[in-house]
């Protein structure tokens, strides 16, 4: 079996493992207050061009979203998200478990539109009964989106300007951040993204790390007791240096972006294979997630030799299938897929 199921079923990049092994016999201060984590934070600050950014390391994406969102909201506030947003569809109600409502608005191929956001906020603040409703306290988007699409610099700026107009923070989920930034046609850089939001996170789990995400507060300060909120959410790892060492490796010599570029290159080769076979795509994704519409009979046959996700029904006899590449995808695996599709 070859796997294109997801981008988090690999181990870690060798350079990440080397960094862990190199310092395995050391006895760092626990809970992330160690020299390795501080070095990693400095590497990230340099990469985003913000020497005063506040950075916290957490273990996984769901923990990161639930903890960060909870830390930024009052008990009567909710978070605005498009209907297809990750926190709304693939985190088992983790945000609602913290007793904060997810307020959904329409999306366009997975993306939030500034005009839709502005309309919702304008309608809310012109509602004379708004004090009886859940107040919007945060705007959440993902980059890239849950559907593998990306924002342009102009689109991101438009969203952020709406947030600033209403004095509401913008939070960007970057579980696959590198894959979005390295996508062909992307005109957003990491420093640009950092300047056009209030907090975002850099995903390590899906790009070269065993585990770990880095939450970065840029244009607003973190809650003064963010660490305690982390602890309350079970999102503090005692051996905090484990994550710091991984991010230090990922942000040394441009490794994080090198790995992301490789995944995109593999995804574009895979995309071309499906195009040459004449298959239809559900949408046009420039990132490592490709959504292909396959006849059900071919889905069953291909599933015997390839792991991929059945995303949903396209119509009565065809399925939307998600194929995902990662930093660890090889040319050999892409060629195997090509040979299988020739025989399908």
C-alpha cells in the first residue's frame, strides 16, 4: 500500500531527529522554559521579522486552537469562522467544549470573504437586541484553507482591515502553513502574514516534526496568564524542550520551507497524473491537498492499493477523494500511483 491519506502519518525529518538525539542526555528546565525552546523562539522571531513576538509551544493542532481561542474570548463571546473551517468540521466540537460558540458565515471555496465578514459584523452591531446574542470576539481563518486553497495578500489584508475596523482580533490556523506559503502563485510571505493578523500558529506536526505547534502573538499581546490557560487545557508538555528542539531544527537553514516546497512539487506531479487521465477536480488547489472526483467503481479498486480519504459524494456514482502529499512523499510513490492509474 502507498499512502496519500494525510500529511501527519510520517515520523520526523532526520535533521529534527538529529537535534533530539544530540541533546538527549541534557537535563533542560521543564515545561518549555529551557535554552533550546528560547533558541527556537529566536529563530521564529527572526523568520517573521518581529523581535518582540510572544511564542508558545503546544503539542497538537486541536489543543492549540482550543487553548488559543479560549484565551482570547470572554465567556459570552464566540469565534467567527467559515462553515468549512477546520474548528467547525474536524475538531469534534473542541471549541464548543470550552463553551464558546462557533459563529459560521459562508465561504468561497473554503475562503472567508471580507465582504461577508463585514456584513455579519455590520448586521450584528446594528441589531438592537445584540446583547441577547453571542458576541463575536475573534475571527478565525486557516492558511491554507481546509480545502487546500490559499488567500492572496490583498484578500488577507482586506479581512484584517475589517477586523481592525471592528477592533476584533484575527487568528490564523497554520497547521499546514508552510504548504500554503510555498504554493505556486502565493504572494504572501511569512513576515507579511505575521503583520496581517494578531496571532497565528506554525504547524510542525504536518511539516517535519514528530509533534508540535508554535503559537505566535504578533499585533496583540497574549493573555498575561496564557501559560496557566495552557496548563488548564492539558496543553503543557513537561518535557517542553522536546518541541523547542524540533522547531530549532525546522527553522535552521530554511528547512521548514524546503520541506514544504518538496511536498508541493510532489503534489503538482500527482495533479498532472490525474489531469492526464482526464479526471475532474472538485476545486483547484495549489497546495499539497488535491481533491479528485473518481467513479465509485474505480474508488473501490484503487483503495485496495492506495490509502486516501473519501471526502464526500460528488453525485450518485462518483466520490470526492482527497490525496495528500507531505514532506516525506517520494518520487517512487508518485510513480507507483501513475502505474496504478494506468491499469485502472
